[in-house]
């Protein structure tokens, strides 16, 4: 009996996880011809060119909703949010729009890279692509804040 309950709980957990992942996928279209990138920055390699009007599936965006994790024609990657128009409301992704439509904040990391880009010629160069992101984030975090009136 205990074994049956454990199997039932595991099955329900799998169904809930699949349901959550499916509900997180939001239909969208590309607003213009745009490069689908391997990470949330123009620093990352191009996975594929997405033509204007192409149908996308949006899985979420990074914090701040500047880049979104999407799929297009069997490819997974990142588009700048300003090029992603949600299919239902027909508006471009922004923090306000994302909050009202339930687009989740998602992470980009080495696991994502390995999962979606195995076999790509640049997949082994993760450290070269990841290092500038860390350096940029660290520089922003430690940079002194200067008011425009302080510039001369």
C-alpha cells in the first residue's frame, strides 16, 4: 500500500510539473527579422535568424524582461524582448506586460547552454561567452553612481 501511494505521489508530481511547463509557454511573434541568440545578449552566438512575423513560443524572460527565452522552428534561444510581440494581446514584452500576462522570470546558466546547444560548434566555448557577462555584471555592481549634473 505504501508503495502504491509513493507511485501515485510521484505520478501526480510529474503531471503537475508538465502542466506548469506547458502553461508557462506563451505564443508570440517576431516583430522584425532578428537574430535568435544562444544567450541573453548580443555577445552570444547566433543560433538562427528569425523572420518578421514568425511564430514563437515564449518560455520566460530574464529579470527585468530585457531578453526572452523562446523557441522557433525547433531551435531554442534568446530574443531581445522588444522584438517579441505576444500573440494574444498583441503587445511587445515589457515588465508591465509580462506581469499582467504571467510570463515568468527564467534563468540562463550553463545547464541551459548544455541542454539546448549540444552539437553546436561553439558549445565548448561556454567560459568565453559566460566570462564577459560576469565581468559586465560585476562592473555595474561596483561602478560609482554619478549624477548627470556631476559630469563636466
